[in-house]
């Protein structure tokens, strides 16, 4: 049944990418033999990515490192990644300390978020008993959706950066030889692969699984709301997190939720999230969500203006320039009808 306020379309017409339970992406959750209960779905996301640390860190509590199960405080990904990455770290150390310092973070991303993919796959296939592509990875219009995500991300990050540049809020920075331009091409490309695994795993969990299961079970407002809150909390542990960064994360999650619903899959969201992260970090060379750029960058810029605009240590994502661009994006997606065809009247109930 359509949800009042969010579901009725202009002129009484509805589309498969409308903001309703009739949305084709939401309906995919119903393919499961056992759809995850709405009160269990958030705990799946917390167990995989966030752990109890999502909540306790906000109040300044962190468990002692020697406490039994302390690493589980951050979720299964945080617990399993150091174990799985240990042989890779030893291999990189054996080459040189410089090699280790340069490549350990990209490998950590690949391994850690690869584990997240695996855990989600096991839940969807073995607990819910449904095809994994029903989280929003079906082939229908995948190419168009990917192109939309890529172009939107590059456009939006470019607007943010050019705006900061014109406003005198960023400036070129000196770089260590081999960390920028053509000399760093291998690291730049490798980071694109790492960001693809990282960003798409977050979209698969928060938009592909959590949002749609919650929307299918408890309504679209609950689906978007819960996935947005947990996505924001999962990033709250990063260096430089503050109130404006939190607000932008909410806008970020809303944008990705609407982009997924309006395109009927998570392909566009995966592409947008990947290219957004990569372009800020490895195209422009600025911090992304509190992390300095790894692997090198095509250009090299640094903040020099007001933190209110540049985001400070959090990076451009934590500044007002990004707030404005994301707010415009959210508004545009809210009014866009999406890629879906009209829904027959009998399919609306």
C-alpha cells in the first residue's frame, strides 16, 4: 500500500521508481523465503560494520584494548580484517617499510570490505534464502545506472572543488616525488579498485539490504530513516567528525537512498559513492571522511580557508560547499520520476 505523503505521484500516476512500497527495488526484498524482520535488520548492519562502537564512541567510551572481545566492539569487519590482512602486511613489510606504508591501507580496504561483501552474501543467501542480485544488482539498466552515478559524482565533486577554488578556500600543495601525477598512476588506479569494493559494499549493506528490508517490512520512511542513521553513525568514528560532517552524512545517505530508489537498483549509488570518494581523494588530493589521500593523486590541493567551508581535517565532505551541492542533489532526486515505467492501477494496492 502506498505511504501517504511520500507515495502519491503527480496526477495520480505511479512509476516503478516512485517513493513507495511499490518501488521495484523495495519489492525485491519480498523474493526471500524468510524476509528479515524489521527489528532484526538494523542489527545485521551493526554487527557487520558498526558494532557497539557506533553508539559508545559518541559518549567517549572505548573498551580497553586488552579486554576480551574488544576488537568485536567495532563489528565483525573490524575484528576479522586485521587477522585476514596479517599475511599481506608481512609480505609488504618484507619488501620495504616504504612499500608497507604506501600500500597497506588500500589492501586493508580490499580485504576488510571484501569481508563485508562476504558476510552480507551469507546472510542473504543462507538466512533469507533469496538470490543475491535481489539486493539491487540485477542486470536491468545496469549500464545506464552506472553511467548516471559516475557522471553525477564527477559533476558534483567538481562543483564543490571549483567553488572552493574560486572562493580561495583551497590551494595547491607541495608533494613528495612519486605521490602525484603520472608517477603515482599505479597507486591512483589501485585506489579506484579499493574504493569500488569499499563504497559498493556500503551501498549493498545500507541501501541494498537494510533500506529495502526495512521499507518492505515497516514502510519507506523507516527504511530510509534507519539506514541513514546507521550509515551516519558508522562514519562517526573517523577523525575530524563534527556536527556539520554529521549533517552532510545525512544528506549523503538521503541522496544515495533516493538515487537507488529512482533508478530501481544500487548500481548508480555504487558508482556515485565510488567516484565521489575517489575523485576527492585521488583526483583532487584532499582528505575524504577524515582520511588523508592514500595511493597518490592526480592533483594535489590543500585547505587554507575557513573550516566551515573546507571541512578541515574531515575534508570537503564536512564543509558548507558540500552541504549546498548535496541539498540540491537531494531535492532534484526527490522530484525526478526515475527510470521506471508506469505501474498499472491494480499493482498499486
